[in-house]
C-alpha cells in the first residue's frame, strides 16, 4: 500500500551555472546529482540533486526565468529571496558535511544548539551558502 501522507517532493533554486551547482552540491554538500548527463546533452531542462529517496533539489538555470509562465508573475520570481532551506542529517553526515565545507573553504556559521525544527529541537545546526548565494541550514537531531 502506498503512503500518501504529505511530503516535501522537491525545492527549486535558481542557479547561474547548473553544472557548477551540481558539482558543489555533490562535492561540498554530499548530494548525488540526478539527470546531470541528460542536462549536459540537452535531454533535460535542468539537473537536480538527491536529498533522500523522496526529495530532490532542482537546479533551475536562471536563464530560463522568462519561460516561467505557469502563473502570472512567475517569471518575476527568479531571484526572489527564500530565507533558507534546511537539511536534516544524521550526526555523522552533519560532521562530514561541516568537514567538507571547511576543506573546500566554504564559509559556514558557528554552531547553534537546540534550534526548533520539524522534529523538535535540533542538537546542533549551522548555515552556509551555495555558489549562487542560496542559504542552507544543516542540522541533526540525534
């Protein structure tokens, strides 16, 4: 039986260079690319990176903003600020991410403790930016 409870399927972030963004998310954040080869050879309009088996982040080329016509004013959303996107990780994955960001000279905030999220108070969390200035929070609950 399929569980049809609400879930986050995907988040779309605007990026200047989807290939560079996918490389950043893979190497610095540890998220595997999805449809990158298809994007590179023109068979997909954008690549994504996988957060988990149910959730991806789409890396939408900023150059396509003018084609966003699904709702009036959608094209104007390109660059519209989102405060941040939060990734919930295991303690080990959290520590590995922080180490990869440090190794890659990606600035990150100081650690915060007991910040509120979807699963209650997170033991630790921190913030960092991707190549296009999108802000991410990483946290773990265990």
